[in-house]
C-alpha cells in the first residue's frame, strides 16, 4: 500500500478533502473548542475533519459534489428559519 491508501484505511476516509491534524492542535485552546464540534479525535491523538463543505469527492462512488449544490442547500435552510 502507499501512504494515501494507508491513511484512507486508518482513518476511514470516505470524502476528499479530509484534514488530518496532529495532536499538537490541542495546545491551542480556542482551536480545540471549535474542532471538537467538527471532527473526531483518533486513538493515535490525531484529529480528523471528515465533514467539510463541498466541493468534495466521494471515494467509494467517485462522485464530485459541487459547491453550487451546497450553496443552494444553505440558502434553503436560511429561508426556512
């Protein structure tokens, strides 16, 4: 396996881009408060953000989701509030 495949398997990555941050990020108190809501802390101490806003690429289905779709859904949510 290559490094990319190893990371995909290790962190159960399904979408790209995904951010993998070292445990050093938790030294910044403000960053850690925000990140705890957006991703997961892994057993090796890394922090993984998997749910990023489009555009992103689905690895299993090889489909791209465009920002336009995301913007449209955000606009609809704003109208419903």
